[in-house]
C-alpha cells in the first residue's frame, strides 16, 4: 500500500503561506497593473475630446438664437416709420422763427408767451358743477320753488299782447292762477297761446271768461290756471343753494329792494321753529313799485338762490285800467331756513 500523506502536503502548503508577508500594503493602482499583472484582451480605444463636443453644441445654439432674434425684428419699413419722428427733429427745413421761439423759451423759461405773438393763457381752476340731482331733497325744494316761482310770475306777466293787461298773478307750489282783462275773445285766444309757448305748462286751461263794464275801457275778465313741471319748464336748476342767516337774508332783501327802487311796505317774521337742525321762520314781504322793478327783484332772488322755500308769490296790478303796469304790489310768503 502506498501511503499518501495528505496532511504533510497541507503542512507544506501552510508553511508557504506563513512565509508570505501580509503586512505589506497593497497598491491598488500599481499592484494590479504591473508587468506581471492582468492584461486586457481588447486594444485601447482612443478617447474623444469633450471640448469639441461642447464647441459644436454652443455653435448650434448661437445659430438658433440669431434666427429667432431676426424673425422677431420688424421689417425695414416699420423701423423707418418709428425713426421718422426722431429724425424730423433735425429736419433742415425747420423755419428760423420756430428755432428762435424754442431758443427764447428755453432761455427765459417763460411759457406764457412766445415770439410768434400768440398768448398762452395759464390754466384756471375749474369750478365744480352743481347738478340738481346732487342736491339734498330739501335743497332741491328750495331751489325749484324759488326758480319756478320767479320764472312763472315773470313769464305770465310778460305774455300779454295788444290791449290785454294782467290784474293778478298767484303762484303756489307748482300751480298758478292768473287774471287778465282782454279786449276781445280773439285776444283771449292769443293770450292762451302765448302762455303755453312761454311756460310749457301742464293742464293750461281757461277757467272763466266774462264781459266786464266796470272798467272805463271795458273788455273781458279771463281767469287762466295751470301748473309747471321741474322736468319740462325752461328753468336752469343746476345750481347750489346759498345758506343765509336770518340777519343776512334780511340785509339782502333791504339792499335788493333799495337797488330796484322798491318800497318795502311790510316785513313780518314769525317765531322760529327748530326742525332737522334748522331754524325755520315764516316771512311775509310786501314790496311796491313798477312792474319792471318787481321783475328785476325776482331775477336777483332767482340768481341768489337763498335758503328759502316759496309758499306763495302774488303780483297785483293796482291799476287794471292802465296799459302800462307802473304800480304793482309784490307779495312774497317764504319759509327761511338758517342754522
């Protein structure tokens, strides 16, 4: 039998391992790639340059950007059109007078005049426009009662023609009642037409017509009634109300009456009553004078637009037989509002 000493060979192998020095450091870069190391069966491939790829990519992007910008640019005609206003500033065809004007304006800084002789007025502040709708209900009542009343009395008294005269005009609220003496039925017809044309009245009608013989010249006594509307009457209501104290309003009456040569035959004022923050006083004013003076006073009252509500206007012709109304009595019944 042949003894195979397996253990002996194992011991020899173990001795060989023991002779190795495991304490030595392994160099991963050199130990595996030395002359006795492993060699690849593949030949080395040449490395392509990353810089060349980057340059090609940048070139392509540049071409795309240039193409986009070129597509977005306007055509030559639009560019020329946009540049025209700027190039026209240096137009050699500019007149010498224009150049002088610009130079003098630049040197002096005065923008109100130029050497061309044309004055440039400075801007003026624009006054606010007061519309009737913007007023409070109370101010609307004040303004409409005053202006409609003044307009009605003046228009009715001036609508007479021929031998017709007015004897009494009464206005209250928005309604009026007027009495006339006409020379004939034909004059009565003309009077109605004139009143309708002047007043644009609602429900204008002849209440009565009768022959009178008490007057020296005779004729027909005619009574006509009607009403005015804020919407249709030819009256400007776009204004503001002027607040006046009791003393200020009385002073205004005295000054206006004196300026129009009217005699103040009566001025009575009731005890003030407080309502909605106002002191309300009832006033009755009687003025005597000519017809034209009475109408002038009413026009000034219309323009002043004081803080009053008209209860009643009366215009009485004291001499109905006269062709001219040189003696009238104007009666105003008002409610004055003051703080």
